[in-house]
C-alpha cells in the first residue's frame, strides 16, 4: 500500500462522520440490531451513499457488528452514521435482550433432545 492509499483510508472515515470521532448516543453495541423504518420518512438532508447502503442492509434486522463487516468500515464510523439515521427517524434500534440469571431448563432439555436425535 502506498502512502496515498494509507492516507485515503484514514481520511474517508473522517469525511463520512463529518469529522466526528464519537457517537452522539450510546444506544449501539456490537449485538444491537437495527432495522430501517418502513416506509421511510421524508429526509430533507442529502444522504451519503453509505447511509443508503446501511438502509438497504437494514431492510431486515441486522446486528451493528454485521453492518460494519458488510460495509468494511470501523465500528466507530458505523455507530456515528447509525446515530445520524436514528436522529432522522430512518432506523429503529432493538437493544439486546437481557439474559436472565437462571437457565431455561425446558429450552436446555429441548436442545439436548434435538442433539440426541442427530
């Protein structure tokens, strides 16, 4: 990779986020799922191509980490862009379900039975 290529990889995320380095909100973790709002509301601001790509990928609920992998962008950049889309009411956020302290014995029994049938 030449020096110009390395600089381009650093500048591009900076321009995608408008120079921001931290998200405005803390709604997003690696396993938070997001989905596009359907039908999309009118958005008065011109969207970046990456915003449009995120919305296409979010047609079905998708995890934030998976989005970052599909977009080949750092998590921090994707999170900042998701904050923009959330502020514009273009996506909904689905936080991870809390894990209960006790295992679901019925579910574990069904898994064991299913594995036994293999």
